[in-house]
C-alpha cells in the first residue's frame, strides 16, 4: 500500500516521543474501512487482507515512522506528569486533498514506554464504539477525529467492563486527526521546566494550528475560541464526553478520545454515564465549566514563554476568565437555531432555558423532543400541556418577530426546514451501541454496519431506521459506559 507520508512531528527531538513498533497481530481481519476518508487522504483501497496487515500494524507502509507521543495531564483534577500514548502509535502524517496535514495513528497496537503497566491493547467494543461515534459526530458537523479502519487482531484481551468481562476479542482502530497535540503535551514540558522544548512545541503547534498567532497569548486565544465552540456544539446535541481530562483536550479543537462517551436520552443537566466519573466532574452541564479550567492549565504552561511572566499571568487570567462568556454566546447561538430563531432578542436565553426546564420536568427525550418541536408533534414528548402551551405562545410571538409563522400562526415551512437541519432525527443511542457491540463479539457485524449507515445521514428521517430513533425501553437503558483500558 502506498501512503504519501509527510512526517513532521517525528522530526522533532527525542523528548517529544519514543519510537515504537506496533505489536504483531497473529490473525488480522478487516472489520470496517472508510472509503470516503481514505480518498480524502489519497489512500486507494487495497485487498482486504492487505488492509488488515497494514492497519493492524503488521506491515508498515513505506514512509511510516511509528512513534508514541509523550504528554502529561490532569485526570479528574489530579496531575499526572507522565502519561503519553500507552496503547497507540502515530504512523505518520499526510497532506489531504484540501491541503490539511492529518495524523494517521493506530490505537490498541500494544505496549509502549508510556503504558504504565497496561497491556497496550484494545478490545473490540471500544474500537467499534469510537469508530461509530466519531463518524456519527462528523456527520453531525462536529469537529472530531475520524475513523479510517477497524481490524480484529486474532488475540484475546482481558477486560472487566460491565457485562463484558473476561477474555474479549482484540482489535485496532486507525484514527485520523488534525493532530494529536493536547493540553497535556504542553504540560509535559512545562512541568519539567524544559523551556527550549516547550518553545519548540509552541512554535510547532502555532505553525500547524494557529499560523496567524503572533505570540503565545494569541495562540491561547485561538485554542480557547475553538474549544468554546466545540463544547457548545456538544451541548446542543446532548453529547457527554465523559473524560474531559487535559490529556483528552485537543489543541486543534477536535473531539478526541471517545471512551465512556454517550448521548443523553432523557434530558437532565447533571447526567453522567462514565463509570469512572463517580463525582460527576464531567456531567453534561458541567462540561462548560470544565473546559475553562482545562484552558487555565494550558495558559499556565505557556506563561514561561512570555517575556514578562508577571504581566502574562494577569493577561492570561483575564483571557481564561472571559471564556465562559464565549461558551454562553456559542451555546445561545446553537440553541437559537434549534428553536428556529433568527437574529437575537433579549428574551431568547430565557426562552431556551425555559424549554429545557420543561423537558427536564417532563423527562423528555433530548433528541426527539427538539426534532418534534419542528415537526409539530412536540405534544408526544411533553405531557404537561398547560405549561407547553404557555411556552409555545411565547415561542410563536418570538417567531413572529422574524416572519417565521405561516398564515395559520404556526411555524412556517422555512422555519421547520431550518430546525430540521440542526436537530438530528437520529443519534447513536447507547442501548443500540451496546447491542451492536454484543453482536460483534459474537461475530455478527451487521448491526454495526446498519448503525453506521443510519448515522451517516442523521438529519434525515428514513423509515428503514425508525427503530433506531426510538428511546430505550426501561429494560434497555444503559446506566454506565466504560473506558477501553
């Protein structure tokens, strides 16, 4: 297989990574391949056997230079000075058809110097979950890492994750990202007071992700702006990342590291799925509070690069403290669109908040209720008709200000179309994902491929996928999601 690698990170000095070959997979078998993404990367499809060999790590294409990247990070608020790629290797970088540099990395490819006692492998469930959810997020328009391939390795991996416990089939995911630079990458060198390397990392990251930034402060502002938009986008879709540690916060502003992530069914602002988030640090509504904290850690790491560090502390603090307002602006804009509102009126925030409160009080499904609001069937999701009618009267008054009602005083076809374009009809629901994984473990990949097809067009209503749009029955509710380690 020919991949036109153009590696830049591997040209940096040794402290940035460890060179690492992927582990051998005894019986690799291709499970999924992303033709569209491969075409964007200039990779032509090969025979399935050859794809399995390459993307299990058994056969490295010419030009690949596999490395495990070094980084640190705050995990649930506690600082770990050395984390790094404990089960991943960056094969190399390519320039895609849009002229963007992209990383191609294997995840689940065995132990590295950063494994910290782990086996470095991944089992099939988390690989398929990340493949499905990252591609679903891409279809929803969310900045995200992408999935190029999933390969079964022919090995067994010992895990204890809910109902899936014991020897489970091993697999490798091929992940594509604008880069794998994280807040924790900067923390790694700042914590060690390795100033030359920290400056080199900054210059590399600036050139790759913020070429217009004139100094570390402008670079920080660019990362903050991307993260504010990203988290607001998550919230508008009911998405909960689950592990918003600083080592899982990307400098590029992409969603990265799909572990115990999930989409909400019933709306509640303190919803938590991650089995390891016992204090609710990364609950749905807390995500907008956590990301400024993460940006404060980035700011602290960049301060040593400034000529006047005392002044930098004051300026950087002011910049980080302004982030909640950026998130609020982005959040309001996305939820305005979900309600079909154009322009900005003073009452918009209260209108949005009151609808969410109505959903919470009625235990309404997040995705289906917003979708039904545009289709005119919201009564099916909110039982308190008096409260709904009172809110809807206010909503119609607001729509009337923009000419968004038809002659009968209902939302116009243009309003409904605009709402349908931002309120998905279908998301990868937890119970469907878990059922898909259970089938795949038994050797049946058809539920995975069906979910992939359905989630590739999330704003369309297809009768063939009507069952995938329904919330879980009480017996199907998934109470906890798990990391793959």
